[in-house]
C-alpha cells in the first residue's frame, strides 16, 4: 500500500515542484560544460529517470538511496556526455557536490520555519507555505551555485581534462588524475554525512548549520584545487609554447642559412658573368668574332650543366 501511495497526486505535485526544476538546472549546467552525444536523449532520459525515482526515495534503505542518487547525478549523465572519462568524473563530482550543498540551506530554512526536523510528504502537506519558501531558497541557492560551477569550469583548466588538446603532452591526463581522488573522496564523505543527518542524528538545526559550514569549507578547498590545476596546466602550456617557438626559431634559422647560401651563389654568378662579359668584349674589340662566339657557346654549356646539376 505504501508503494502505491508513492504515486499519489499530492506526492507527484511535490516532486514536480522541487525535483523537476532542480534537475533541469543541473542538467543545463552540465550541458554548458560538456557536450551531450544527443541533446534530446540526454534531457529526456535524465529527467524521466529522476522523476520516476523520486517517489521511492523514502521507501528504500539508505544505501540504496545513496546509490541511486549517485547514479542519477553522476553515472547516467556521465554516460550521455562527451569527453574523456577522467575529466568528466571531476566535473560531475563537483556538480553533484553543489547539488547536495544546495539542500542544506533549504533544510535549514524548513527547520527554522516549522521547528520540524523532518521534511517528508506528510509534513509538507501540513505546511505547504513553509515548503514553498524552503523550495524557493533551494532553487535560488542552487541556481547561483550552478552559475558559479559553469564559470569555474570554463575559466579553469577543467575543460582541458574533459576535451584534451591533441597538441598537448599525453601526460596531461595524469596531472588531472592526481586531483581526481580529492573531490571523489570528498563527495563520498559529504554524501555520507548528509545521509547521517537524516537517519541517525535527528536533523536538528545546529547540525544543519555544521553541515553547511562543512560544505562551504569543502567548496573553498575545491577552489584551491582548481586553482592548482590551472597553474599546472598553464605551466604545461607555457612549456609547450616555448618548445614550439624554439622549433620555429630553428626552422627560420635553417631557412635564413639556406637563403644566405643562395645569395652567395648569386653574387658569385654575377662576378663570373662580369668576367665572361669582359672576355667577350676583349675578343670583339680584337675582331675575333668566331672566338667570341665559341666562348659564348662554352659559357652557355657551363650554365646549362650547372642548372641540370
């Protein structure tokens, strides 16, 4: 009977009001950072899967809820987005962390307005005004976080991990792999803390504030990680440009040396032609026209032989 109630119209309305816009904002941010293989399939499959799962979240054990949350936030979108798996993992983990972080201010708002630590379907139907305010806070915070997410991904070197530059060294991927463990472990720990908030501790406002502070500290730490990634990427790019400039300089020097050799050959040819002209003029002045003509034929043969060689 409880499973049938999961698809009641009030519950469906609550999910549509909160989960649908949240997931749409999340997918839009991901599509701005990474290109889907098929934009239509990406939106339809991810949105439908999220909406179909949402009524069952409170009916399954916590490990299943955590697994399905990670699957819908990271696994399913990641399979439908282009790019290198390593870079996509970093981008998706950071995006999922921000999605979880946006739930904390919303939950804190609910606790402050109602005094009820649990925001389940029955509590929402009992105080819809508080739920609307908490949902509005959630959407505002989440939208701001996703805007920050897109800006950070585009301005940092993170896109280089998703769409690597073929001209860069193959070792670049290893650089991002060094940083992948940090947000991955951070994501698992924060998700576990967030689940404990609902299952073990009892969801009091003080703990909500503590978790919010933990998320804020984690985001700051991620900012330093991304800054380090950008500095390392910029250094690699500078080294690559320096190597490219050095190769170009060597190429230009080789061309210049070749051109200098051609100029020396041209100067020598002008000198030889000037001598030949003097010889022909001397023969003509003496009236040895036949000898002059023969000399010109010999010089012409030498020039033809030089061209063929």
